[in-house]
C-alpha cells in the first residue's frame, strides 16, 4: 500500500527520531505529505503546584517554545533528506498526548501514523503508561511502531 498522508509525533527522544527517520524513508521520492506533530500537555502543567514562584502560564510558555524548537529541528531533519514536512504544535487540555495525536490524525485525514516507542514491558509499562498503546487502540488508521534498537 502506498501511503499519501503520514503523521509523525515527535517528542525529542531517540525513539521519536527513529520513528521520524522511518517515516522519511516511506515518504522520500513519493507523492506523499508528512505532518510532524508535538503535543504540549497543558492539563498536567496547569495542575502543577507553583513552587519557587513558578506559574503554570510560565511553564506552558516554556513548553510551547521548546515544542516549536523541536518541530523546527524535525523539519530541518526532513529537509536534509529531501522531504518537505508540515509542523503542527498541539495542546492537550483534557488527557494524554495520545488523544491529541489521534484527533489530529482524524482532522488531517492521515492514512498512517508512524510512532517511535520505547517498547516497555511489564511493570514499567503499567507505571509509565504507553501513549503508543493508546494511539494503536484509538487510531482510525494503521500505526507503524518503530522500536529503539538496543
């Protein structure tokens, strides 16, 4: 199958970069669009207690700035491989990043999501959760998981 609209969540981790690299292989030389997304978790930032004079608004602004920087870096990585990518900064105000990723996949009409995953198992997965697992359960399109090569 030839995918035409590939959504790639990026978070700056090694696994995220591996996911992006895999998506770039799928897109390069084909008539396909690539959309990079980064999710800022507004809900959890706003719920954090202010300590040391920090305010939720300041934390949100810092995270948004970092997210934009991360997206610019991912766009540059795509450009260096001859691929044009569109970047979108998302905000999650009601739940995990996976919810925002799935909403964006529907909104943009993606036909594939390429996602880096840490491949956690057992208690580590239970304690840390898995955005990848939730994306798989909720996504309206196929999801390609790219694991960290150890």
